[in-house]
């Protein structure tokens, strides 16, 4: 089949995916993967640049993620991450608001309401993280445009803003919470408009990456021994 131009392929992917009434994310992934492999003009170039092994690793990891998906929005995010292997910003999936699912825009939260915050002293937090008591999930992490501190609190973990490129997300505001016990794994990640996004998967990828559902954070401090495979996978998702 003749390869399609980039922008046309972008438009071609959207309506077919968005028309699905129910979420079978694994089948959606198989369909989008087939469309890319058979139609995208940039597919072979990406494969030549990054290698078949890297592509297979990316597919395997994405497949493990789609099998945990429980909703259409989450599925869309996972598939959008998969598309980043080829090129960022030229491919994507958006949900058709007229598809009959009853979906509505994310709620706008009144940010004048007092938001939960964490008081911290950065030098002291770094000193704690450098000690032997710090746990693997604890640290200072990055996910643009935020730098987030994560520390244990009770039977779970809490993430708070250290630096932010968003004015409304000021220092100390709680950005995320999660637990990792087998029976209660998962948590909540607050979006830019302060609406909640729930996730069920908490996974350390190598030593320096943390996946919370569809969100991937890169460790900024303290940086552990590098894992080339994890570094390569993270690079593909950027």
C-alpha cells in the first residue's frame, strides 16, 4: 500500500479511532499499529534510525499497558505515547465529542479553594534522600513542566511541587498521591486545571523512571545507576 503523507495520516487516524463506542484498547492498538506500519511515510525511517529491537521493546511495553486500560481516555493517552516513537507533534489521537459516548470536557476546578500543600525545605529534603532511609519511590522527579518531590506519607506516597512552569501550580501544592500495596495499588495525578486523573499502575522503570498510569517521571535527585534500556525507552516517549 502506498505510504500516506504525514498530515493526511494524522487526520486519517482520528475519526476511525474516535468512532468506537466501547473501549477495547488492545484491539485499538493492533489497528493503529497496522495503519502505521502499512501507511505512514515515516515508519521505515523511524525503524532505520532506532532499530527493530527498540521498536519491538516499545511494542511489548505498550501492549502491557493497554491490557491494563479501563477507559477510552486512558487508552487514547497510551496510544498517543506509542506514536511518539515515530515523531513528536505530528501524530496523535483525539476523541470525537459527537461519538455518542456522553463524554464531557474536564471540569474546571475553582483554584481559589485552599489546595492541599506540603511544607518542605529543599536542602533538608535532599539530605534525607541521600541517606539510607529513603525508599525507591522517594526522590525529586521531573515531568514537564514540573519538578515534583515524592515522599512517603503513612501507607502511601505524596508528590508536591518543587518547581513549576504553570503559575497556578505553586511551590508545595500536592500534585499526586499513590499507594503500592498489592491490594490498593494506584493513585491520583492532578491535571493542569486541578481536575483529578486516576491511575492503577505504579511501576519503576530501571532506576530513574517512574510510571504512574500514563504519566512517566524522570528522577532528578538522587540519580541512581543508569539503565541503558530504560533510558532508551524514555527517550522514545519524549
